[in-house]
C-alpha cells in the first residue's frame, strides 16, 4: 500500500520545509517537493497543514490492574484513541506484583498488548529485589529490547521501591545500558499525611492534593537525583508536576548531570480547584498522582519545556469509570488513581503552547515525539519525517477546532479532565505503519495492527560512563 501526503509543510524537531511525503511498505521512502508517484497511490491533501512525525506518549497504563480494579481502556481501545489524537506509539508499563518474576509479568503484558492498534513498547517496573530480578533485567535488555526500568517511590505497602531497591536497580541498569525512571513521591510522607487527614474527618477528593503537596514530590525527586549522581547513572523523572521538582532538575542539569523530565498534558492546563467540585464523580474523576496543582505551577512547567529542562509530554493514561472511582466515596485513599488523555494530549499542548506563542511547531514536535524517541533509543525510526523512518505521521490542521467531551471521545471511561475545552489545532489524518487509520473524524483502527518496538541498550554512552569510572584516580585521604 502506497500513500503520498501532498502539499503540506513538514515539521521536524530541527526545521520546517515544504515537501510531499511518500510512504510504502510501512516506511517513508521519499520526502521532496512535487514527488512523482506510481499510479494507484492514495493521496492525502495536506494543503495549509503541517505534516509531523506521529506522537509518542512515553507514559500510559492500558489494561492495568490497580487498586483492586482494572483500567477501562485495554490495549486496543487505548491505542485506537491515541491514533485519533495523532499519537502512533505508546510506551506502557509492566508492573510486577511484589515477589512476582519480572519475566512473568512482562510476558503477561506482551500478551495483553497483542490487540494494539498502534505501536507499543514497554518500561518494566522494579517493585522488589533479589537475584532473579537482577538476572531478569539482563534478559529484558538483551533479549526483549527493554532499555528502561520504572521505580515507584510512592504506594507504600504495595509497589513502593525503597532506597535499597533504588540503589541496586540503578546500578544494574547502568551495567546493562538501560535508563532508570522514577515516580517521585515520598511514599512514607504520603501515607502519614493520608492517615492524618482521615483522622481529621477529611474523606473526600479534596483531601487528595493535601496528602501529596509539592514538597512530597520534590523530596523524592531530589533523593532519586542524588542516588543517580553518586552512581553516575542517567535518570528520567516521570510526570513532573510542580515548580519545586523542576527547580531540582534544573540545578542537576546545570551541574552536568544527565536528568530528563516528563510533564503531563493535564498538569499544564488543569489546576487543583477540580478537587473541590461539589459533584463527587467530577472531583474523583480528577484523582491521579501527583495531583493537579495550583495554577502557578502550570507556568513553571511551560517554562521548563521552553528552557529544555523538561523534555517530553505524556498523559499517564489510566482510565477508570465513575463506578470504579466510587469505591473511594467514603475514603479518598481508595479512589483508583488515574485519568485519561492519550486522545487529547497533542491538541491540548498545541492549543496551550503553540497558539499562545510559548512553543514553535518544531518545539512542539520535539516534546511530543522526537525527544522521547531519542531518550529511549527509537530515533530515527520514530520521531522524524525522514526517508527510512517508520511511516507514522500526523497531518495537523492548525485551524481545525474540536470541543473535548467524554461523549464524543474514542477512549473509554466516560470522563475527560479537559471536558468542555475547545482546542484549536487538531489532527485531520493519522498514518500508522503506512496505513491511513484516522481521517477527519473517521477512526479506522485495526485490532492487532500495532507492532512491538524493541529498544536497544545505550552501549556507547554507558560504555563511556563506565570507562570514566574505571579510569578515575583513587581518592587519597590524608590526616
């Protein structure tokens, strides 16, 4: 199947230029002006529009068993919703139970993901430690193309990783050429604050942000960065939500530490007032961790993207319906944590970033696709409109508008944190694997069409780091 996208402006992370884009066999085979194409080539008219690499959402949870229930979106419905929003690749999380084999959990997630409509790849969480975890990490890196490992510093008595696990796993990741990632919240502080609030009679969603104030996140981010610094390990911090965490990341980067920051689209445009909504279903629908913050944090996060101290944008897509959220009606700690967004991430960031002048179109591409591809070693297969890259493309209509609503979204769960927001700048067409899968509101997702993407280890960078460490002169102590 051949597709040519004609008359658009190609936008990559480094530049914009007018060109046609020809796709065949799932790859981009030509990029240039007025391309001559064979007969029986499907033509997409991109006049007046941008042609960009398909979005990469580096943080999703499809079909996740969590807090006694399972997310509403499985790998088919979740990736299909992503395609409707211009996201062609997701990075999901394998989360083993404590004492569960990493390989056993990984195989379970691989089985669930076979129904995906778009491409997918995995981070694997380290939730406990023994020799088998040490060994499974090597198997995952060398045989299954996993080059990132997740660590939850929150969720005490469940999947929280203590400092011993962090040190051992970070060191092992460095040896293997993988990058550690962390959910940075001090789990002990969260637990103690939750109990104190409940004892005070605060049982509703309004207590959720009070149990997870910005400094709870900042302390954990600082601790993870310090551990990574001692071990000389790169670090990726997921869903940075507050100015305090950004400041810590910025300082670490200024002194040369390799730290990457991710921000969620929701944290850029939604504030904490939602938790005081009089309708429990609305307030509970916004419960996620870290929580939405006061408006001043939004400005700081936008500045983090502009300055290059935050690098990727994600959603933490983790959908639960009202009935599932209602399990915490009398105890906010039992409300399943999670919100959607994979369908709306790119439009929300374009509307809030490009339309306001905070971002250029190339910067938009960088934070919605290219940076994730580069950080997690999928570039230039992903994240670029270039010959030889996967034919994952979004044709972007900068004048198109859409009012976000749970009633019209493709994602499941029946709730949307951006409900009622009108966005300007939306995908008109999405191409995934060289096939047209979304065309002006018509979603043509195919169950099982998505491919698993293996990500090689970072051998050159990590070899260099190890060489520096091995060749370092011994420290002499004098008295």
